[in-house]
């Protein structure tokens, strides 16, 4: 059975809702990462020296990742039971509310130790919401679309990540132009967090207008019919995942390692490295990241489209190999005295990242059956985030050693090892690009022939 063909206008609404909602949520999440590198050490951890304060700030950044697998399980369970759309609305409200509240937080100077505690609580809410966001957004597009162009269309919600990062970094860069460092440190940093309220309203308006996935509705109908005929209740999605899709979860996790680590090193860690180790100012680093993120945003759909023509594996492997090699070039090019060289270093790294991130949504979606797809996609992606993206800035800082006598070569080796893990995971699995999502023969062995799951 194939997914019903969608009217172009209706499908455009689905894609638009996923892209804008995802952009809003990633804006909230990445804004925290930028602030963790730029202002949170002094505002919430003022008792520490610059290196230790930055380490503590990135630790709160990592805390959000701890909640993401939990969010993925909770949102995935209900998303596979009651639908994708309802859960996406909830995740948007949770993420936006937590981000707005961060903009109102008193600092350590005002309430002492309670300030970083409240910051951590709000970060946990952000992570929980984001854990359920990504899977639902890409599934709505995947399950509405057609197999031959799935890589391209699902890469558009993927582009919401760099779009959110671009938006967050752009707002910070704009403030850096019109505000002094003292004003920004005092109150200006709150503005981007409070602006999330406007973005929530826009994202919610569009997301509420999106139709539920037709593939999910049909699978739900068939599951209810089967339960009525047999008298046996439908299994919980997590039970199906553990019984039939353990390998697929591990493949998704392995595929995500290099992608996730490289992204946070190129965005969050590079800001800290340029400012503290290279002596760059705030405007220099933010402007460099804005330009690199803009290129990243434009090229992600191109990688997704290329995966429709060549397959998910070749494009994904190109990105994984590329970032592993580029790791040994990156830090030598990050130079506070040469703006365009630094832009080039980050941009090329993000291009290799995009070759993994562009086809990733389609690839992960194609690994699982409909009634456990939200759970499976969420588990694979967010468990990897917990072991990859969450500690990445912390591990990189520890390997760097210090800002006064840094050792970036060790950070490069770390990224190269992550690249190797992803290469093995992707290479060991079969090509999935021709799979029909409406048929639950989701497990594809290395020879590419589907295995029926009943």
C-alpha cells in the first residue's frame, strides 16, 4: 500500500508547518548554546575563572541533552498512539515557554545559587520538548510525501536547525553591533530569549493548520481493526522497537555520532575557542557563524535531493569521511586575525555536516514501521545526542586543556574517532531510499531486500 498522494497546496502547508515549527524550536535551543559560550559564565558562574566558568556553563548546556531521550520516549509513545500533530503543538509550547522564562531569570548577583539551579530546570524542559520535536516534524513530511523525493522534502525541516541557529546567532550579532559589551552583559542578552514569544505565536498558528499524517491515520485504523478482530490490544511502541528494531536504533545512533558532535563543535565550541583561545571579539565570532550558517541552511536541501538520486548511504558517508579529515584542518584555520579564513573553516565543516544531516531524516524514517516510527526515530536520534552532542563541548574543552596553552590536535582526533563510528554504522546497513513508508516491512538488511514485520 502506498501513501495517498497529497494535493500540492496541502503538502506545502505540511512542509511549511514543519519547517517553521522546527526553526522556532531550534532557535530556542541554539540561543542557549550561544549564550552559554558568550554571557552565562559571568552571569551565572561568576565565582569561577574564565575557563572553569565556561566549563560550568557548557555543563548546563549538556544537561538539556539528558532530558531529550526521555522526551523522545514520551512524545514518541503518544505520537505513535494518538498522532504526530498534537504532540508537535505541545513540544512547541514547552520549548518556547522555557526559553521565554530564561529571558526573565535573575542572575547569580541577584539571587545567588538559585539562579543556576533555575537555569538548569528550564534547560531540562527545553531538552524534554526538543526530544519530541524532531521526530514528529520529519515524520509529518515523510508520511505525506512520495518516496522519489523524500530526501529533499524531509531535508527542509532539517534546514530548520541551521535556520534556528542562524536566527539566534543573527539576533545576537545584531545586538553586538548596537550595544556595548557592558549593556549586552547587563540586560541585552535577555532580548533574544524574550523574542521567542513572538516566534511561538507564529509557529503555533501554522502548526495548528497542518493535517495529520495520512500514513499514520491508515495504520491506526488497521491496528484498531486488528485489535477488534483478535481481541488483543496493540503493543506499546517501545515493546515493538525492543522486539524488532534494536539493530535499527543502534544504526541510527551510530549514524548520528559524527553529525551531532561535529555540529556542536562547529557552532558552540568554536565560538568559545575563537574568543578565549584566539582572542577574537564577540562580533567577529558571531558574524563568522552567521555566514557559515547561511551557507549551511541553503545547502542542506541540496544534500537531501542528492540522496534521492544517489541513495542515502553514499551522501551520508561522504559527509562522515569529510568531517573526519577536516577535523585536522579546522583549528589551524580558526584565526582571530583573519575573519574570512575563520568563516571558511567553519563553513566547510558545516558543508560536510550537511551531507550527513540532509539525508538523515529520510534515512531514519525509513528504518521503522509506522506504528513505532515516532518512538524509533526519537530513540535513535536522542540517545545519540545524549552520548554525542551533550558532552561534545565539555570533552572538547577538556581535551583542549586550557585557553592559554591549547591543544586543538586532541580535539581533532576526538572528532575523527566519532567520524569513524558513523562510517561503520552507515556502511554496515542497507540502502533504504526506495522504501514505502505505508508498508511496515521496515527492516532492510544489507542486500537491500525488505523483511516483513507483522
